[in-house]
C-alpha cells in the first residue's frame, strides 16, 4: 500500500496527481449508473416482497462493486485519455447491457436471449476489462501489478457461483449470487489490507464518492415523479412531492454539509498505508450502506407518492423501506464517521432509534403521514447537529475551496 521506491518505467497512461479531481469522462461514465439505479428501484417496487428487495440489493451490490473498481482505477491514472478511456468505454457498453437486463435478472421473459445469463456475462466483462486495464496502467509498479493480479482471485472464485445460480434459477440463484458477493468482497478485503494499492489523490477520491451519493439522491428525486406519474395533480400529491424533496435535501445535508468536508481533510492529511486503509474501510466498503439506504428511501417515497391520495394504511412493505432506508443511511454515516474521524455520532444513533421505533406505527398510518414523520425526524436531527457543531461547521466550510 506504499508508493514504489524505485523509479517507474514509462507507462502508457497519465498518472493522477494529488491536486487532480474527477474528469468529465468519469462523470459521463456514471450516467450508466443513473439508469441502472432507476431499474433497480423499479424492480424492487414491482416485486413488492422482501425477497424482491433482497434481489434488488444484490444487483445494487454488483453495480457498486464495478463502480468502486473503476473509482480506484481513475484515482491511479486519468480516465479521460489513452487506454483508460478506451477500456471504460467498453465497460460502459457492458454496464448498459447489465442495466437493460435488470428486470430479467432473476426471471427470464419469454422470447429473446436468456436474461439472467446475459446480465451475469455482461457483469463479468465489466470486471475483466477493469482488471486488464488496471494491469496495463500499473506497468512499472510491480507491487501494484501484483495486487491487481491477486484481486482477480476472488472474482475467479465467485464467477462459478454466479453462473451456477443462473442455471439453477429461483431462490437458489439469489443465494448463490449473495455467496459470490461474499467471496468477492471478503477475499478482496483480506488481500487489500496489507496490499499495495495506491491512493494518489484524496480530492479525486472524495469527489468521486460524493458524486455517486448525488447520483443515488437523484434517484430519490426521480422516485417522486415515478410514484406520481399515473395520478392527476392534486393537493395530496403536491404535499407528497414537497415532503419527498424535503427528505432528499435532508439526506444531502447530512452527508455534504460537514461530514464529507471533514472526511476529505482527514484523508488529505493521511499518508501511505493509513490513507489506503481509510479509503478501503470508509469508502469502498463503508459507503455501500449509505448508498443502499438512499435507494431504499427512494423505494419508500415512490410507494407513498403512488398512494398519496389514499387514507388507507401505508403497509409493511413501503413503511419498512421509508423508515428502514434512512435508518440504514444513518448507520452508514455512524460507521463512516467512526472510521474517518474517530467520532461516535450519538445524535444519529438516537435518530436511528426513533426511526425504528416509529416503523410499526407507520405501517398503520396514511402514506402522507408516514412521509411527514420521516421528514420531521431528519429535520430535527439536522437542527440539533447544526446548532451543536456550529463553530466546527463554520471553520470547515470556511476552509472549503468552494466556500466564499
């Protein structure tokens, strides 16, 4: 995980510098994930079951793992030129195939190609392209090349599980796909802790992850439109839309107002193994519950908007997503702050407890009442934190490059 000591041979890429930030090509690359996020939320809403949500989250985990790999690659070398741009273009095409096939990920539609197999093959292409391009970009750095080669082993171990699940279908496919993720994620983590990854730019790293959080927050906004699409404009619908936007703003605030700035400063100060370990723990692994929480919240908001004019109970499915999503989001924040800043966020733990305590009540409430409850809890948390951390907030935002 330390920088190579000897001089590097000439490499066919342009290495990322400490001051570099995300490239426009990486933002373009992320557009495929915007479409994929919409497909995942749509799949979970249509499945309308706990098993369907689990299947959707497995697909989300596969997508996150591809994105995280290319985030590491873009931090090592600039993504807007040479072999990286060519490789990521191929990956974009394969990722779009993955996104198109999400509705058939677990149940093939009649006619055409076998959807589950198409999705898994496209996913494996994305992963193989990533490792190939990374190996090329690591020319002249034996330690990094060895690390990339080692990282192929968990993928090779997990791929047979994915393909066997496709052939078996049903719940066995879900189980085997989850096991493949466990092998891939666990094997990569174990081989990375004392490995030779490079983190060349803290600014690029934190910006890339912030942009993915924005991407998923965009899905929570889009969910408002999806839920309202089949209904005429009415007062309950407008109220639901306003509350949905308020929740999205709260989720944005909780991440970007202070926490992301403080974490970037800490990552800038770290060096060598410490910096890479933080990137692995707090971002590559630690951001997945944050992203998942936003996606589940979007599912809950979509359900509320699709029943905004009804006075019947919200029900267990949408109440669990609406209250469980922000709970998981805050849990991710607690872990993130603990790893990056060595702080245990008591207020966020209290907010999690309140959300979980309110969940049983929310199942019996009208949809809009449940939505208002989540907005109220998150707003109260933000008010308490903003008041308590006012001096820290002023200092951090005053030091931020964007601040005036």
